[in-house]
C-alpha cells in the first residue's frame, strides 16, 4: 500500500460461454441493472455485414458457416467501439475475447487506459441444451430484445415487450450445421480462456442451466462483489 487513494476505473466485465449460454440475454439485463454498456462483437459484426463495410464483407461467409472472424477484424472493431463516450461508465464484453490473441490484445488496450478486468464470468452449460436454445431463438428487429419459442415468450404474441415493435427476426447462423461449427470453435479456441482468466485471478463460474431470472440473480451478485471496492 502506498497510502494514496487511487480513483476507481470504469468496470470491465467479460461474459464467456458457448453459443446459446445466455451471454446476450444476461448482458442486456446487467446493462439495465448496473448501467454498464453491453459490447457484443457478434452484434457489431452483424451491423458491419448489414452496412456492407469492408470488415462486414470479410466476416459474412465466416459467420454463416459458424467459424471465428479474424482476430484483427474483431480487435479493430472492439477497439473503436470501446473508445466511444458511452463506454466511460463501464462495459460488459459479450462474446469478446474469443481467442488468446484477442485476450492479450484486450490486456494491452486496457493497460493503455489504466483499466483492468473486474471479472471474467464463465456461463457453464451443457452443449446438448444449447442447440434447443438457439434453434428457438428470435429477436425484435426494432430494439434487439431477445425471445425464445419456449423459454421467453412476449406477453402478446409477435409484439415486443420492450419497444412494442411487431417485426421479429431469426439469425442466419442459427442453423443446426452452423451451431455445430460454433460449438466446435468455442471448445477449440475460446474455452482455453477460462484457464487464462483463472490465471489472472478474475475468473468466476456461474451455472447457467437454470431459468433466466435465476441466472441473472447469481450473476448480479457476482458483478456486485467484483465491482465493489474492498
Ligand atoms: P455471437 O453473436 O457472439 O453468437 P454466439 O457466441 O454464438 O452466442 P449467441 O448469441 O448464439 O448466444 P448467447 O450466449 O448470446 O445466448 P442468448 O442470450 O442469445 O457471435 C456470432 C458469430 O460472430 C460467431 O459465430 C463468429 O463468427 C462471430 N464473432 C463474434 N464475436 C467474435 C469474436 N470475438 N471473434 C471472432 N468471431 C466472432 O440465448 C440464446 C437463447 O436462449 C435465447 O432465445 C434466450 O432467450 C434463451 N435463453 C438464454 N438464457 C436462458 C436460460 N437460462 N434458460 C432458457 N433459455 C435461455
């Protein structure tokens, strides 16, 4: 201890987990509860594809096949987004990093701004259940709120609870083939990050097979503990 008080830096939380683990669902709930900004590289890449940018054109086919987009493209997109003003109060990284190269790049990026990772949460689920979760998933085209044919149904069929929009959409990579490839990519390239963050002393494991609200309660407790100064 040097006796001086150091200013708290904006919280940085990472959600790790295979496709369908609930990263997006939980990140949106944390955003609402704590005010940190959800940064989903999947959403950022889908926006780049829709806008037809150079990065989007390069990412499109890889995403449809269920592979991982190149580290450089993803790191560049994340670096630009995290520098925006709304991220100054803290961020929830949803789907990033996904490789050791990305994790190391994030360490360098945060080092430049004096920030640190408060918690890397591994959402722990069974692969078999993930196919069911993903194949039943759809989102509101207007605000991005997520729903599921069985697990999360809007109060009025076809109408978004959050924004009242009535256009729902399903993702191009939610096919059985692509989901298989995405699970494979997760186990080969992303799961090693669990050990990486355990080594940094920031890993938290949260069981994510229970109902959405139950997972949210546990996760909220983990985030509160991780972001409360000792
Ligand atoms: P991305 O968009 O990140 O997709 P993903 O990781 O495959 O994850 P998902 O969005 O499918 O699942 P989720 O964990 O968010 O679950 P959700 O909350 O939606 O990435 C897509 C692609 O982009 C990648 O394949 C890759 O090509 C590329 N990409 C992205 N980031 C990259 C990176 N860093 N590097 C390289 N490439 C990258 O939940 C799923 C469904 O289950 C929903 O319907 C939900 O309502 C329901 N549900 C959620 N929780 C529960 C629960 N507890 N019980 C019951 N149902 C639940």
